[in-house]
């Protein structure tokens, strides 16, 4: 095993260490993972594949160059249903800072469930159906480890005319990478021209499914929600494509870290505000002004006066990775923060990390020290993502006058 492989392996163990006690649940694809030779590990209360025989490094690089297929069926899927879009949107806006009422049909939005102190209970994706007959429904996808608490929290705060319909009968897989669109369009032709953060209901080889275009890797990609009893047929069809390989939790974590994306329970939690986390872009402009969501007073105060700390990207010098919990100091040795995610970046062929530092120290290019095994090692604060993202954003249509319409 190479040093890089060992480094990635250590990072994976740190990510999967927060697990639910036995017995572990299984996704509908558990048997397929085992048959493919996956190393299984507890994660979010499920027995999940951490990597396959090709290994974490190869899986990571394959996703960056071709297409990787991830089982994310442990995540929570549900539908928020009201008499119309406005009612469902207002119900969800009472719990998060996003502009849900302004979400267009067939579009998806990232947001966070907030507590009364402006901390993040969980982050989630919200999709408005493109079908006018379903205009009172919002599809929610939440983190697997949080889904029971999330759904209870949402239900406890809903008005009488809005209800939450859990969807445990549905599985979820993600196809990510530069070849993802070409591969998926062979089975679902109407997905090829979908823009980033859009969603449609369609068929994959005559199997009904819901497909969105986003992802957790920084690459172009799709999420496919389908009935659990039909997901294996769909996955086998994708794995039969030469560009597609199965990818486990290890590469999922290194890919999202290179993309500068947060992992709940590590980079964001119930004490972290969206402002500190660098997620202001996910707060609707109208919502920032009007408030009306949990913790609005703190968040609005931080928007105008600044937060005490900020999430930053960090590039260590040398080869030693800085793990979660590593102390960050200034050049004089004064503690200014700590690492929340860190490891080896296969695309960079070197270590990388993210964490929180005092706001005054969150300056791109600023030198810092990382205290690794008692030794201060030099590093630099850098902008994120560490690797450029490749989301599909088609150019705006051009009008007859030659200007974007």
C-alpha cells in the first residue's frame, strides 16, 4: 500500500467512525456490493461499501476522468405536500433560510434546516416538481444519519394543511463524472440537456424514476431516485457501460473535500451558522432581508457585522495530512482555529484540509501552522474549491437581437 493510499484510508476511517449501533440496516443494493467485492463498513447506521477491489485512489481518479456510480440509498427521501406550491413553500421557509417560494418548477435548491440559534440541524436538497399536477409537492433529500430527527422536526412544525410523506420505498444512486451525461442519455435521452440543479420525472429503460442534475463531487452528474425493487436492474445497466465503475465512501469523501463541500457533523453542525460556513449563497436574498426563519437574528447580525470565525481551505506544505481536530495556529503559535476535514487529495497528489479560523485570520494566501502529532507544520489558507468544478450550465439562449434572452 502506498503512502497516499494509507493516507486516504485513515481519512475514511475518520469519516465512518460516527456510526449507529448494531444491527446495521442495508440498502437495496447490499447484495450487489458484496458480489462486487466491496469492503463494507458501518456508516450512518447502514452497512455501506467503503471501496471496491480497485481501491479508493483509483475510484477517485476514475470519477474525475470517466463516471463513478455511488449508492446513496441510506439518505432520507420524503415529500412535503400542501394544497399548492405556496403553502408547501411557506411551511419549509419557516424552517430554513432558502427562497423556496421562488423555486421554479423542475428546479432544485440546496438549503439547511436551522435551529433557534441559527445553527445547522442538517443540510438538504429541495426539488419542486415540473409537473403542474404535482405543484403542491416538494421533494426533500436529507442526510442518512439525520433523517429520523429531521423528519420528526419538520413534522412537528408543519401547519395543518401541509404533511410530510416519507419515501423509504425509494432508493437513490448518483452517477458522477465527465462521462455521466453521455452514459445516462443512452438510457434516458431527455437527461442530456438538463442544466445544473434541475430535475425531471422520466424513464430509464422503461423504469419510472426521478432524476436531478447536481452532485457531491464537483463533477457534472446526476442523482436517480427509483423504487427500491427496481434499483438493482438500473444499476446493473449502468455498470455494464465501459465508462462506469462502482465507487465507495472513501472516494466520495476525498472527492467532496477537493470540491470544498461540507460534510454534516464535521464541517457544519448545530453550532455552525450558514455565514460562518461560507454558505451565504444558499440564503435567499428576500429571506436575508425579511428573516422569518429560525436563528434569523444571529444570521442577519453576522451578514452585516461579520461572523467571529470562517470556514477556509488549507493547503499543507509537504506530504503530512492534517486530520479533523488538528489545531491551527498563526505564525507565533497562537491557536486560531481547528481542522474539520482533512486528508489526501488524489487529484492534487498531496494533502488538503478545511476548517474554521478567526475571521481576521481568514485571508487567502495567509500562512498558518498545523499542529500534527505535536509538530507545527507550515500551511497556507487558499480559496475553494481545491479542484475546479465542472457543473453543466448551458449558455443562456440568444434573442433575435443577439443579446441573451
